[in-house]
C-alpha cells in the first residue's frame, strides 16, 4: 500500500449483508427488490421522472444516444475535456462529437461557445459536470430550447450535487450517473439513467430490456412481452443493486465526510494560492458540489511531469486529467473541433488531482500538501 493512495473505495459495512439477502432470496437477475429500492431512492433524491439502474454510466450514455435515435452524421456538442464515454456513446451510433472549449474557472463546457458551434446537423448538447460542479445550466438550457436540441448531462461525477435547486442529471432530458469504484457512491461497476420527461420512460425501459416490453409484462400491463425496437441489456444484476443499496443508505454521511476532507485541502492550500504557486478550485455560487475531487492548477510554464514524479517517489499518488479527446487518435478520426480549445489544451497540462477518499486522515492531507509545495518550489 502506498503512503497516500489516490483513491480508496469506501464500504459502509452493510454491503455483504445485503448481498447475502439477495443471494438467499434467490433472485439474481436485474430488477429485483434491491433494484426497486435503488430506483425509488434515486427518484426521491433527485426528483427525476424515472431512474433506471444500468451497469455503468457508459451504458446510461449509450441508452441516451439510443433514446435520441442518433443517426450517422448527427452532431453532438460536448467538451473535449472529458472521459471517453461521453463521446463513445454517440460515435457508436455514427454521431459526430463536436468539441468546444471549457471555462477557465470550472473546467466545464463554456456555455458562451455552444451557439456558434451549432449547424444544421446538430442534434444534441452533452454537458459534463466536472468534479461534481455544475455547468451553467440556465444558459445551456436556453440555447437548447432556442435551437430545439436535446440536452444530456454526463453527471458521472455529480451524484448528490446540485445546480440551484436541481440535482445534477435532472436538468436536461437525460442524466447519466456513475457508481464506478472511483466515484463517490459505488457498486464496483454501476450507473443509472435519469429520465426527466415522463413521455420517454416507456421507450427507456424497452431499450434497457433488450428492446422488449418486459418491464410492462412484469407489472402485469401486457400479457406477453415481445420485441418492440432495437435495444440491448443495460441492467445490472441484483447483487450489484444490493451492494449499491448499502451505499445509498449512507449517501448523506459519505457526502459530508468527503466535503470535510475537501475543505481541509482548501484551507491548507490557501497560502500557496496567495503565493501564486497553485490555483484552487473555483465553485460558482449557484453550485452545491459533492467533493468528488480536489485539484489544483499549476502556474503557467511550470512542468507538471517532474512534480508528479517527485510525489510518486514519496508514495503520494497525485494524478492528472484528461488527455483531451480532440487530441486522441479516435477523437481526431471521429470528432470535429470547433474553435481553438485554448483553455482545454492549457489547463489539461497544468491540472493536478490530489488523493481524496472518505476517511483520509488529515495528517495524510497535510503530508500531501507539504510534498506538493516542495515539488512545486523546485520547479519555480
Ligand atoms: C467515470 C466517468 C464516466 C464513466 O463511468 P462508468 O460508470 O465507468 O461507465 C463517464 N463520464 C465521466 C465524466 C466520468 O467521470
């Protein structure tokens, strides 16, 4: 075990007992009692019209692309500064990601650049709430309404976060959540699709159940189930839902404890920011975030590589984020760039993510900040 690992998956202690219950009930396929509880929890927590567990956020995004019936050549506006799944979901349907730049403060898509990236082929905007901090949704929603575009939220990092009074994932047409082991609330692999228009619920259920109306059959609404439209198997098994239920029960506690550790970093780094050694995260007033990650931005012209190397030598695992998609082999092949992506290119080279997990000892955080400051000082 390294001195300070980057992530440590948090377990509440009840995961195995719920898995044992599911095992004893002998219901192992999807949509059993634990899945139902998880759906209800998500629907209450987020106030979406319908929540459906999936086996990943990637799968939830793929469902969104199927729900929108994305056709070859359709364009989807998104940031380049994101994880590959945001783009893959649409590229798998022949869609073309159109990459626009991000804001310098939140590293979220720059809402001011969306309108000029719209063409006659644009079908949707897919935003990403980086670090669980919301995009500027009022403005983005207004553009989408003006041009009749669908709005998808990649809220993989945004479970328990809010924009004004809305849970992330419930502002657009569809929201995709992740319960991957690296996220705040986990089930190993796992995710959910939030559906915000009740009119889309039936189609979403069909797509998730191999293109059949099996969900309606189980509710007794039809007397047999048949192939209705193209779909796949997007639902997780019951053991995953049992694990996830234990996490949902403790979600408030998990969230508070992460925020506590996040604020410790923020205090420890205040001085360094004043000295121009590192910029701390900037949280707009309308955003309630979930402390998904803590990162700093290095000063211009400072080389990140030797800093990360020095930290690793001290067994402090800081990481960077992301290799921008427009700069990757598949991004170049399948996507299109709008504008220069100056902020994306610049900040993706200067970002450093710090170790953060539920229960990280404050002494470890002090050690991380200490090592980080020394490593930066050597490069200044
Ligand atoms: C983690 C992540 C995903 C993928 O989530 P999975 O559940 O692993 O499929 C997608 N988008 C973003 C922004 C993420 O951070």
